[in-house]
C-alpha cells in the first residue's frame, strides 16, 4: 500500500510586513543617495573654494549692526567714520554684501548663499568711533569687541565671544562657545548654551550657562550666576549675590562684611567661613543640587 503525503501549503506573505519592508528600504535608499550627493557637493565646494577680500569706508551712525556668517571683530577708534575690512571663503556662489541705513542705524551684512550646501564663511573686521552702539549677529564664528563706549548686543550661534574695555550696558549670547567679558562700565548680561561664562570687573552681572562653568569677579552691583551643569565661583562682589547650579560646586568669597546668607545643597558639603548676619543689608543665596557649597573669607 502506497501512502501519499500532501506537501504543506506555504502561508501567503504578510502584506503589511511587505509594505513596511518596502517603505523602510525606500527611506534607507533615499537617505543613502542624499548622503552621497551631499558628500559629493561638499567635496566639490572644497575643490572649487575661492577667497576674496576688500575694504570700505562708511559714514558714522549712532548704532552699527554687523551681520556675517563667520568671525566679527570690532574695535573703537579715534576716527570719525567707519572702516570695514571684509573677507570670505566660498565656492560657486558669491557671498552677498549689503549696506543699508536709516536715521540712527547702519546695517552692514555679508552673508553666504546656500552656506549649508556649499562651504562658505564671511568675516568682518571693523573700526568705528568709540561712542557707537554695536550690534553683532554671527551665525558661525567668534565675536570680538574692544574699546567702545556706546554699549553692545552681541550674538553668535557657534563661536566664542570676547569683550574688553567697553562702556555701556552689554548683552552677550553664544549658542555654542565660551564667553569672556573684562572691564565693562555698565550692566552685563552674558550667557552660553554650551560653554563657560567669565566676567571680570563690571557694574552688575547676570551670567548664565546651560553647560559650563561660570566665574564672576569684582562687581559693584548685584550678581546672578547660574549654570545647569558646572561649577560657580564669585569673588569681590559688593552687593547681593545669587549663585545656583544643578550639578557642581558653588564657591562665593565674601568681602569681610557680614551678609544675610541662605545656603544649601541637596548632595554635598557646606562650608561657612565668612561673617554672616541675618539682618545684614547684603543677601547671598547659594544652591547646588549636586555639589559642595561654600561661603568663604575674602579672596586675596
């Protein structure tokens, strides 16, 4: 007797899984092609890279705004007009140069076209009358300011900021870079999303970092020092101090005069060496969520 065995019937493919697989393959292939194209364009722009530079003189204005896709350097000088040296490195498409003016503001812009597609950066080196108010906007470069008396508002998306010998209120912001401020006769607001913030000698200070150390020294007025991740050090502050961090050590050096001290840490040691008095006019507030907190005697 002969037995006949039937072959098992294969299950039909899951249409959902098949569609999902095709979609993932299409997405992966598209990303791969775009990556290759971008790499080829980037290489081509490096090979075709050019450099250009020039200079121009402009009439002075109460406020000068400088916009670039690279480094911006500004110096106050005795001249009655504005001298601008500009340079660029680019490929395929020339950077766009423009100058616009109104009654009280002069805007000088040197911008790249398609800068995220082609390699390109532009820079400005400016000398202007010392009393000019300075506004800087850089998308990718360091910012330097020195020797002006009209106050300033400086911002860069990716770069360090260095300010020295400035009179007037100052606002400084970097999305990715250290901030250094020295000798400002005015109120300072300085911040970095990713970098250290250091201020030496100012009228009052608000210094903050999302990820970096904060140092403040020699301030006549109130001090606010805050960081989400990093240590804080404050010294020679002669008015109220508020120093807070989520992760790091906080050290405040006193002046030798009693202060009303409010200090605590969620995880760390507390050290008090400077004189305190709950009725004192000057208030010092110190907090760390994870780190030591210290109020110490005056620093030499």
